[in-house]
C-alpha cells in the first residue's frame, strides 16, 4: 500500500532535521518554529507537526506546551546514562559482530572510516561525528540482533546531543586509531578483542566529555538546513 503524501513528507522533514542535529548544524536548544520549518520545506504546519512529533518520540526534539519545539538538551544525568548504556550494550555487540561479519560488511566499515577522516581533513567536524556514530550503528547491524541494534541506534542518536553540549572539541572525536583497531579485530573474527576494544573506546569517549555543564549556542534554522 502506498503511504499518504503527508506521511511521506513528514518522514522526509524529520529525517532532514535529524541529520542536521546529528551533524551539529542544529545545536541543542535551537527553536524549531513550525512556520519557519514549513516555509523552508514548502509544507503545511500540520505536516511539520507530524515531523516534530516523530523527532519527539526519538527524544531528539522536546515539545514544550505553549512554547513550541526545541532541539533536546540532555541533562548531565542523561548524558552519563546514555554513555553508561552504550558501555553495557556495545562491547558485547562487537563480539557478536565479529562472529558474523562478512567481506561486504568489512568494506562498508572501511568506507565509513575513510569518509570520517575525509570529513576531518576538510574541517567538517559535525559530519565526522555523524559518520563516527554511524560506524557504531553498522557494527550493531552486523551483529544481527535487531532489538539491541534498535537501542544502540537510539543511544548513538542521543549521543550526538550529548557531544554537542559537553564535548571538548576534537578531543571528543573518536581517536583516529580506535575504529581502525576495532575493524582489525572484527575482520580477524576476534570477538574477545573486539569486545575489549569497544569497551576501552567508549570509556575514552566518555572521559573526553566535559560533564560540568555548558550550553550550546542555538543555530539559525535556515542556515543549518543548507548543509
């Protein structure tokens, strides 16, 4: 059955906004005006509301009664919980991925690393952070554990908000060798090594965040969506 055009439009707008959030083109706390979003995408406020509702369900957007929609701003407690949850789930998932990985999967991960480094070389830090997160999502996919992969995908998405608020610039980027080391362990089907490396990697990432509290500067919605 063909989905109604309104539903398709809402999905497309939600995806575009989510991508801008993941790449830090839209900072936590940015207001998402229904009128402005509608004008940018050429759709009605009804369609915009549906898109924002989708993002609210994934906790990327906060809907405030009588105030509108804003890019979510995780608290310090939420920031710690997100990375603690990732530290519980992802190491074991990396072990499972090492047992199931194929040559096609290895090629996908190699492409992610290459694209991430290219983005860094071009100074596209937000893009690099997004690709870094997708590297982790791909490992969850390779592990072939749908329920866990869904949780990890949500946690990685929320990590984008955490990093935007609490990162110490490039220190919060995945170390250049960390993903290479993970990929080598996965390609060698060394599950124990992959599990240990993922655990170390996530601990390093969390400790590189400044969890003393700070606010990101809201970005122009129109400028953010040009990326």
